[in-house]
C-alpha cells in the first residue's frame, strides 16, 4: 500500500512529517486531531505537492501542509 506523507511547516520555518495510510478528506480535522499545536493558525492544503492553495483556519500561526506519496 502506498503511504502518504504530510509535511507540516510551522511559521518558524521548521518542518515536521507524519505518515498515514489513508486519504485526507478534511485537512483541518486531520491537523486538529493529529498535530494539535498552539502555534498553528492556517493549514494550506495543496491539490498537489508543488503548490499551496487551499486554506483552513486551525489555531494561531501560518503553516504549510503538503501531502506527498512515499
């Protein structure tokens, strides 16, 4: 099975990865339930791994959310 990797980029520039085995249909809920962090404010979920275009409000700082297959 193909795993997907979510790369979470915090406003301070640090990046964190988490691996999951299902498609994310609601990135906001995924972030809130799996990567809850008081520094987060907005999740940007690209339709592809090269660009960031959909925004979701989460908590307190801007992050980028990129999904790629491994």
